[in-house]
């Protein structure tokens, strides 16, 4: 190899060394900038977090001071509770059921508690950590443990089993309660399926395993009795003694959506355009006013909707009727809802073959289908509408009355405690 070629190679190597050195320097500079940026971000975040944390601490202190001024009752409850229930609780060792709901949406657990206390040998107390915005009846309302001390755990100690209505609160930790709040007592725990969170997590294996870890499982609606659920379907209770038959024939349709987007309200409004009927949209009123207006209607539309993607990330069909439907149907008011085939299959899995017995009027989900359902009802003769009204009342009495629901709950409790 000539001297010139060797010289050129040496120059090329030197040039490469300089390039490598330059790249190293750039890399060092980038790491330094990243490190400085990270330190700055951490400092800013730490400062903001510290400020926010201090704000939360101060807010909690202020809230705690205000809460300490509130009158407290037995066990440190904000509410006095129901005295007759406390007496039965004291006199029923071996048959005490503690029902817990973070917040008793639709008042379904309170109705079960009433049914249990009135129609079974079991004594039930219901605890919650907040009252519902619609002001449903309550038993014992406690402050969150991180805000104020109370003795609600004494009820858990005294209970023979604990029945939970909180689908993902302990699973995700979203209820801000200690994960071992109830498991620490080694009492049988019963789980309840009741809403949208169950639909969201139905295919989540960890959630399925969590639900399976309970001593028993109960679904409030049959569309939540999934093939893997291995539980009972026990419907919402209704006081058929307090709320009597009162239907009269007429052309007033009512609808009381808690969440319009979830109940198919838009499709309903499209469906009734130009129909020769009166319409009462009951929304944003107190629960007593809602009940009073609902009682006056001649036909009630409960729901034909889906879950809201913006809220839960799913748009699953809601394939059954809820508490709002029962508040009308108990009076014999013919009631419309979308009842899915999967719900009827779930009911069968949960121990009830009711597809040909259910008196709720089934409707499709779309506006055209809803319109046809409503039109067909008003095309019935007055005799046929009266007959449907009576069947509706009978359905609620035979399937949802406190005495019926209570016996079903008792059977589950007996099975768990035997």
C-alpha cells in the first residue's frame, strides 16, 4: 500500500474519531438537558403537588370541623336509623345481616332491608357513606372514615354475614375505603351486581375472579347474570301494600329519565312526534314529585337505551327495566322497556324462567320501533288496556313485592350460613 493511501486512511480515521467525539458531546448535552428538564419538572410537580396536598388537607380539616358540629346518633351515624330495626338486631344473634352500599342508588338496598326485616327472621341494618341526591329513604349514614371516626365497624363485628352493593369500589379502590374493610372480620360476604360498572368489567378476568371470591352472588337485573356469574337473580323490591292499584285509561305517556342519554330519551322524543297523545317528561324534580306525577299517567316509558361511552367507555345495551318502571307498574300502569334476549337467558341462569310471564311491554331500541310499540298500545281496545293494566299490577305483586323478594333473600342467607 502506498504512503499516500495510508495517509488518506489515517485522515479518514481521524475524521471519524472527531465525528464520534462530536456525537458523544451531543449525547452528553442531551442527557444534561433532559436531566435538567426532569429536575425542573419534578421540582414544579413537587411544588404543585405540595400546594394541592396542603389545599386538600386544609379542606378536609375544615370539613372535619363542620362535620363535628353535626348531631351524631348511635354508632356515630348522621341519621338516627330505624329504632325497630335496632331492636330486632339486638334480639337476633346468629341472624344479623349488614347491608353496605357506598351510596344506595335507586334505593334498592333500602327496599331489600325493609323486606328482610318485615318478612324474614333475619335482622338487617343498612349502612352507606352518603345520601342519594333524590333523597331516597335511608337507615344509617356515616362519614367517610378518612374524615371522621365512627363505630360503624361494630355493626360488621356483630353481623353474621355482610351483603355488599359496590361493584368495583373495593376491586379498583375507587371507593376510598380500606380494601380489607369487611374481609378483616372473616364473615361470609355476598356480592351484588346492579349497574353499568358490571357491564364494563364483565369480560375482565381479574374482575370475574374477584366476584367469584364471594360466598354468594346476586344480580338485581337478569342481564347482569353472565354465564360466568354463577349466582342468583333476585329483583328489586316494591312495597305493594303501600302503593295500590290506581290506573285509569287515558292518553298520557310519562317518562322520568335519571340520565337521558342512557334511557333512550332522544329516540322516545322522536318516536312520539305527531302522535295523538299527551306527554309528561319528568326530570330534575324531587322524588316525591316524580312519584306523584308518574302515578297520574296512563302509560309509562322506562328505558330503551345503552350505556354512555363518554362515561364508561362502553355502549352496551341496557336490557331490563329498573326502579323507575316499578314505581309506575305497581299502580297497574302499563310500562314499556327494552327487554333483551340475553336478559331472559340471564334470568334463567339466575333461577327464573320468566320470558312468557313478564308483563312489562317489550320494545325495540330505535325510534321507529318505540313509535310502533306506543301506537300498538293505544290501538288496543279499552278492555284490552284494562286487562294489561291488571296483568302489570299482578306481575309486580307476584314478582317484586317485599314478601316475595324477602323469601328469596332468606333462602340465599340460609344457604350461606348453613
